[in-house]
C-alpha cells in the first residue's frame, strides 16, 4: 500500500508528470472502495457482526461528537467557522476501510472477534458517510439540513438491521442455475460487477451512499448459493481497483506543499494517530467491549479514511474550505494512510502480539485472536 502511494507521488504532477488526476481515475478509485464493501458483505459472519453492531455504532457516534469537540478547541486558534468545525470533525471521525482490512489481513485477524469488531466500526462509519455528504454539500447553510439527515440515518440503520435479521433467521437461499456462474468465469465477473454497481446506484439514488448499497448487496449475496462463484470472480478485480485508489491518493498530494510544511504535517499526523487510537480504545471499552479486543480494533483504525478525501473536495466546492486548507487536509490524510500500516504494526507488536501464544476457536475453525493465551481474560487484564 505504501508502494502504491509512492508510485502516485512519483508519477503525478509533483514528480515525473506522467499521470494527471482525472475524473475517470477518481471514478475507478471510488469503484474500488465500493467493491471492497461489496466483498466485505459477502465475507461477513452475520452472527458475530450482530453481536458487535451496537457497540460499534455507539463508539462511532461518540467519536464523531468528540472529534467535532476537538475541532472546536483548535478553531479557537485557527479562527474556523462553525461549518468548518463540523466538517473537520467528520473528516477526523472516518477511518480507512481499505487500510484497516489490509492490516487485519496482514495479521490474520479477519475472522477473529477483534476483526469482526473492526468491520463493525468501519460499517458504522460508512453508514454515516451519506448524511455527512449531504451535510457538507449544503455549504454555509448546512445547519438547516438536520431533519433529512436524521431521517436518512434512521432509514439506513433500519434497512441494515432488517437485512441482518432476515439473514440470521432464514435458511440459505438456493437460486436456480447457479452452476452457470461456477462454470463460466466471464459471466461470473460480469454478473458480480453488474450486481455491485446496480446496488451502489440504487443506494446513491435513494439518498444513502453507494458503498452502503454495495455492502447490503454483498450481505444478500452471502445468503445465497451464488456467494462462492461471485466472490472468486470479484476479488481480483477489486484488488486491481484498490491499486488505482491508492495511486490516486499519491496523485492528489502536492509534494511541494508537503516539503515546505513537513514538520507541521508530520506532527499533526502522529498526534491524530495517537489520539484516534486511544479514543477508539476508550469508546469501545465504554461500549462494553473487553479492553484487549477494543485495543486491537483501535490499533487497526487510527488513520483518516478514504472518504475524507470526498468530504474535503465537497467542502471546497461548497465554499466551506479554502484552497490552502484543502492542501493541508489532503497532506495530513495521505500521510496518515501512508504511516498507518507501520503505526499499527509497531503498536500491535509492542502492546499485543508478544502476549499471544494460542489461538481461540470461532465456530469450527481455529483462528488466531488477540484475546490472549487463555481466551479474552488474559489480554483484557493486561
């Protein structure tokens, strides 16, 4: 991932000037994130996800309010307006789904309790993306848009809850002619991609976010006999589109600006990583999650998310941010994504990994977990 961002820096307008950031590239990058949530839905263990959804939502809402409060404190020195304070709080709240899942995969934690908790937090944040976008697109008049925002949040949570309950309490659906997809790779790719784009389009046009629609579609597909062929066909394409996404981050960054303000960019980045790690840990623990599991999840999600780029761009277009503020925010977001895997890996090794000696069982599979050598209690006491 770090290599992909470096490639964007080298090939972009601040480097060799081989590639320019364009609307087409932005669309491909966004499609990569949409497909990522689509595949997450197909991978998700609904039983475990239901058990972590409540604390994940509570922690996400708490983090949103605290981040807005932190932005308000900083605004005393930077003279930010109220819309800028709220939008910066939104930007700081979001974590990167792509980076967090790559780090989870690197540690082999996707199917552990901590991994499912992390996915729950990321999904809760993705639910908030749609109302955040409506909020910022209102520009300076955004404070008057709270009623439709609240309605969309309630509807999105209700829709997701109904879908999860339906999956949890009904038998797997066997659709006819599923063997056609298993025996035809091209058809499986086209069907899987078409279904993902259709769901994302419906999600966007319905007032939710495209990623929310894709995630719900992935959940629905996981409850049918089409899951295996669609998953096998979609993953290589999703991996390629994620490469485009990370390269596009490098293309967005103004290297000259970063070099001229390297000290403050790095200082703010590391401060945010530390604050978000501690904040996520404390909020998840307060929401009822054992401290060890909460710590592991918070170590995976300290970075600022990919959708924060969208919020910054929308803020600039609606007149909330100036061009100088946009350059600074882009630099900090990219730096947090760049440093995050190293940060998560180092802290995971120092604080958690050296305490783990045995796997725990989830269902019928033995899976490495960060809950300690004797179940959850060992690491929780630590």
